């Protein structure tokens, strides 16, 4: 899993003017790479409970979400596409990780993502 996250994930960043046109090859490629990384995130967190939780959280949240996915989400204009991306990421996260948290708090690895959601 670590090798996949570190070597197989690549989401290019293009200028906004290039990806605003959803029919452009750059935009389509960037979107395919984003959704591929979301699928990898969902597969990584499936190992929760089998592999040590701290390893799964490090790979899934610290490396995959914060290094690749969040950057793409932050560069996606606010609107339906951004909401869909955020919903898919949230759907990947195991509820068990949030059971012992106090109201209004989140996992340290999710602070930046949470701030984006609050906006």
C-alpha cells in the first residue's frame, strides 16, 4: 500500500484557465487521476482493523488525502464538483475513527480538510 501511495499516485496541477474547460484533455486527465486516488483512499481505509490504525491513517490521511487529494479539492471551484469530491472523500472515512472525539473536534490529520468543509 505504501508503495502505491508513494509511487503510483500523481495528480497534476494545471493553471485554472486550463482546467476550467471541462472538455480539455488536461482537465479530463486531472479528474481521472483524482478519482483514481479517491479509489485508492477507499481501498487503504478498508485495511482499518486489519493493519495498525496509525499506519492506515498515515497512508490514507497524511499522505494520500493531505498530499494529493486536498490540493486538488482546494483548486476546484466551489460548487457541485467540489461538493461531490468532498462527499466521496468523507464517505471513505471509517466512522470508528470519530467515535471518541468531542463535539466540534476532528482528527489532527483532517484539520485542513475540515477547514475547507466549514468554508
